[in-house]
């Protein structure tokens, strides 16, 4: 669930001095323990699930990919940081800095989230949270908490290693290590999660420039398929307005969609396809054929 206030925003980097020296040493020790075979087998750290954070790596489209803890946002009927009114089974995510926020109804900041069960979701970033509001942990030079490494959410450092006294920017004790909140539709329907979970998040706007498309279905999420047809297994969902990196196109089942009627399918990740009938693209769009 989202954990932040809209007022009393943190301003500027924290200067922790000696207070962080011991905490930083503790955190590094915990992270070393988390990557050990014994810890991996147990799947837990001293305060619950703890995962290695230096798994910062490029995804297939060269965007930054990080493993973080995800929580369900809920809050149906509430208003997000970009003015969207949250609906039941909504498909969007929240990140703890406005530097990752899309405009209302936009998808210029979108993420791919993949769960341990193998399912993935594409969703626009429409809210700010959890816990903090200036923690752009995906950036190499972050707004705040500048002594933390890229890819490590402040809430995770606080929860796992006592960073900043175990508190968020508002001084509240951090009760979980969440680095992303998921709308109910993304959580339940796209990823089929039953509880909060570690996930792999790719920040798609950080990738290399390349062909992009925008999910345009008229409101419903778009199925991700294991092949270019509706008979192929559904491997997740892409929310309306999410931007997708398009690697290549292949011909498959002919689909009558909200944008066009076509037999073209876009490969958005290895082994993952969406029908081009539901994807809006800019003028002059070109993409190679899949080989």
C-alpha cells in the first residue's frame, strides 16, 4: 500500500555523517549475507525477505532493470499524483519520485514488471510512492539519498540496514522495503500475485532510443502472448497508455483492433508479442521484421 504524504516533502540530499557510517557497514553486511548460498536457500533476511540489490543490469531493450519489493496500492476512488482517479482493477504503478511520473493519461514513463511466476506487466507510472517522494533510485545521480547506490530504494536500505535510522523522508519507521506500488489490475490480473512480492522492474524510458508504441485498446489491458496469435499462452498484460519498446514485427493471426486491422504482431521482449492492431505508433514508424 502507498505510504507517503503529499505535504512536508523532503528537500535536498540528506547529510548523515557519522550516523550512517555504522548503518552503512551494517547494510553492506546484510547485502553480503543476502547473496550467500545459505541466505538464498532460506529466502529471508534478518527482518523478512531480503534480496541482493546490486542486480542492476540492462534489460533486452537496454533499459535499467532492478529487483525491488512491490506492494499493492489499492486506494480505489483516490486521486493519484498526476490527477488520475483510481478505478477497480486499475493498471498503473507508483514510483517514489515525480521524476518518474507520466502526465495524466500518458505513458511517457512506463515500466515492465516481471514476477517470480514468469508473468510480466507493462504499465504507466501515474502515482508517487511508496514511502518517499524524492527517491529516484533508478537514476545514477539521484535527487536525494545521494550516498546510496543506483538501484537501491531508500525504503529498502532503511528497512534492511537501518539507513536514516530506519525511517523514511517524513521520519516514519519503514515497515517494508517497497520500491514500487502496483495498481490492483497490475497486481492481481497482470502478474497474478496473491501477496506483496519481489519483482524485477525495467524503467523503459532509460533504454536506448528505438521504436516505441502506445497501448490503445479503449480501456481494457492488452494480452502479452508467447506467440503471434490468440491461441498462444498469455504471459501477462499491458495497461492502456503504457509505452512498449518494439524490437521487431512478425506476421501472425489477423486481428481487428482499436487502432487498425492487421496480421502484424510486435515483439516487445524475447518470446513476448502483442497485436499491432492495438498499438499506436508515431508517423514514420519503421521496425525490422523478426528473424
